[in-house]
C-alpha cells in the first residue's frame, strides 16, 4: 500500500479539488467574473467578495489544470477564461473593481497573476487579443499602489513579475523593493514575522515563503531564489512538527479559516526541490491534514468552505473576511502542480515525526517551544514570543490567538466576545482588587532552547504596574511553569490551563490544588499547583470556542499577592492519558528557595530554574531566567 498512514493518494486530492470547484460554480454571476457565495459579507463589500471568490478558486483551478497538463474538463478552463473577459470589461455589470491603495483587489490580483502564470499555455495565451490587453491593463494598474506593511508587500511582486513574463508594463524597482522589504522581517531559522513586531503564525509559510519562491519560479532568478530556498529548507525542518498524528494543525494565529493552506509550504518544498523531508513524509503530513478536515465536515454538505474551523465560528476569522475568504485554502493544493509521477505522489508514505516518538523542538525565531507526544498524537506549542501587539490598538485587549501561553492541535483559545474579557485559559494574570486583569499584550522573549523557554510581560493596573517573568520546562505532555510576579500587595494571581470544548459540557473534577477537565474522547486539560497557587476551579463558557459550543478551562488562584516579587509554580498538562491529578501532584515536586526553583520529575530527573537571572545565551537584554538539568 502506497499510503499506509492516511490511505490517501493524488486521486483523493484531485477529487476534493474538483468537488470544491464544482460546488462554487452555481454561485457564479453571469459571465463568471465573480463568485458570490452565501455567508456574512466582508468589510470591502459585495463586489470585492465576488472578486475574491473568482481569484481564490481560480488559484485552485490553476493547480488542477497545470498539474494535469491541461487534461481537465474544457468547461473548467472556459469558465475562468470567461471570467477574465467579463471581469476586465469596464462596461460589464460585474466588472472587477479598479486598482486602489491598500485595497482587497491587490490581494486577489496576486492570486490571478499566479494562476495565469501557471496556466498560461492553456488559458492566457489562448485568450482573444483584446481580452489579453484588458487583463494586462487591469494588472498594470496596481503599479505604485500602496500596500499594508506586511505580507501585502509581496502581492505587487508577483503581479509585476507576471506582467514582465507576458511583455506587459512593469517596474523592476517595485519588484526589488517588495523583496527587500521582507528582509527586515526575517528572524532566522526560516522564520519571518508578518510585518514589524512579533507576529508569528501560519503566514510565515503560506505567504512569506510562498510568494518569494513562486516569484523565483516565475522569474528564474538564481541569486535571491537560492536564498529563499535555503530559508524554506530551514523552516520545514521545524515546521514539519506542527501537525498532530491525525492531521490536526496547531490552532494558533489569524485567518485560520484557510485551514489546509497550512500545508502549502510543505508542498512548496517539493515544487522547489528543497525540502529536507523525504517525499513520502511530505505526502503523509499533507494528506493527513486534508483528510482530517474532510472527515470533520470541511467542506460542508454544500461543498463549500465556511467561515470557521470545523463549523461556522466567526471569532476564528477577521472582520474583513467574506464568504469567499476561506478559499485561500487553495494554496494547500500546490502539490497538484507536481506531475503524477513525482516522488511526492509515488513514494510510499513515510512516518511523520510524531509517528516515531515524542518530540521537543525549540523554535527561537518565533519564541516557541513545541512538545508532541506519540501515545496520544497531540502537539502543543508553548508561546514565549508571538504577540501581534504592533497590530493592535494600544488600549485594546490582547489577541487570544497570539498571546496565550499554550496552543495545541486539539484545543483552541477562548475567543468569543465575552471570552475576550473574561477568559482565563493560557494566561498568568494579576487581578486587581477591583477585578481588573493584567494583559499579556506585548511579550518580551528571553530564551528558547532544548526543553526550556522564557519570556516576560508588563502591564499597568489601577493599583500600580505589574511585571510577570515566566519560564517553561516541557517533558512529554507536561509543562512546568515558573512565574516571578512583581505586583502591588493585595492583588490576586490566576493561572489558566488549556480550554477544552465539545458540543456537550466537558466533565470536570476539582481537588486540593488541582483541577481537571475531560472530554468524552478522553482528552484532558489539567492544572496542578506546585508552589504559591492554592485554590482550583473551572471556568465555563458557551459559544466561545472553535472546537465546540461548550467549553471549560481549569485554573488556579492565589488570593493575595504579598507585594514586591514572589514565585508561583504550576504544572499544566494537555493529554490523552488517564492521569490521576493527586498522584501527579505528589510525583512532580517543586522546591523554592528565593528565586531558585528545583523541580523533580517521577524518574528522578531534576531541573533547576533561577528566575531574575539574565543568562548569557539570552537573545534579548531583559531580566530573565536560567536553567540547569540533572539527568535521572
């Protein structure tokens, strides 16, 4: 059997692609220039939503057409050719919006340019000469347009490069400027932040890597192309660990309604022949992700991709997202560009990292520490570096998809409107006497290596300033968190674990210094007080979580901070094990002496953490933490 892990082959990918393309066809306007899908309109308006429907599904159609060498039903090519003719005709009722600064049409024009490049033999070159001229004129109108300072700077790069390839007007300086801009956002190990600040998420793969390398594929540039290939190679060495055994991606960051676009950089490594992964592993991970969503109702019974994760859930998407926005998922089908006899399709599926054993992966670029466990197939990312603070209002709330301590493959942060104010998950909060809660909005990374990561945050409460320095040590499914809290006296301290959600209320259990929430499938979220924190409780919410209508979070509290600096130590676990929290509390022991914390695990391994020490290896000059291991 060529696919022993997923059972999926290229035929499955083609079938899903065809199903998605067939399902949107009834929603096309006359002339096929727009696809007006049902759902909540985006902030840019109905016409923009319709263009988005055309451009993003055209990208999927292009991968399908090019990968099959044009051997697809003729009506598929004709549909998108008609759309080009009508969309670029100013007199057409459904003509595309004219280019404008920072407009949604810049995003969609980039998808159209990529799709036209890949299908040129079967589509653009066969268009009527007047239609070709109109397409070129519409794309040329984006020259010099202002973009947001993020992955958007790359959209004019691919638009201009397509124009260069067809002899249209283009600005080489604009191409160079866009590519030069992303250099300041490269942080090493293959990681980019999406614009200034520390905005790390899936955009690093499906945008910051994808567009430069597709530009290199279009242009044939060797110098920059070589640099981008080296970076993707380094990125994939870490990124391959972001997926659970059953294909679930870690639920973190924005635009999560793109879902299986998360596998685009994996396929990109094969398309550009730079992947460090065996070809069979690329397919095993990518097919696992696609199968994971298909088996959970994505696309839905209409064959459409909705605004959500599995089901409709608007807090997972952004205010500007429209009903066709999820079709950036088309990027996940990039592998269809590879011919059917490519090793990525013919090699026997080989094990993903999680299939072979537990993993702990340090990712210093984004400030993440990943730990995955083979026995339950879960992946967790401990976040000590991504906050998106530069993109949020200075006086606003933190973004739950960026600022939590923990993200995982089978849980999501509490993200409903009410939860954005009251949520306790994944946060060490200082609580003022009037109930005001400190916010982890801007994260100061300290260090990430081996099984250790540390960071700090500061905030102001009505009673005075607050600083929280945190160190995390991971071991299997466990994370020990050591917090050094500096705050005014009389404040409370609260530590939240992972939120679990289901369509029915998860069961909970509370004991002396611990709390556990469990789903019917056996997944459990546990918090255990090891020092300083005393009381345990469970917070419940409704319609606040992408994984189900009913959610619950175990948490710990200390009712009265003494003032100045004090240490708090907890154990946080997300696991499929049938753990007895009382036994866990007895077997994992923390001893505190001043700013020094010693942790002993059941097998005798000891870890010593010194808070407030600025280690020599720290990447940032802030008060930090140091750690020392003593093996069992």
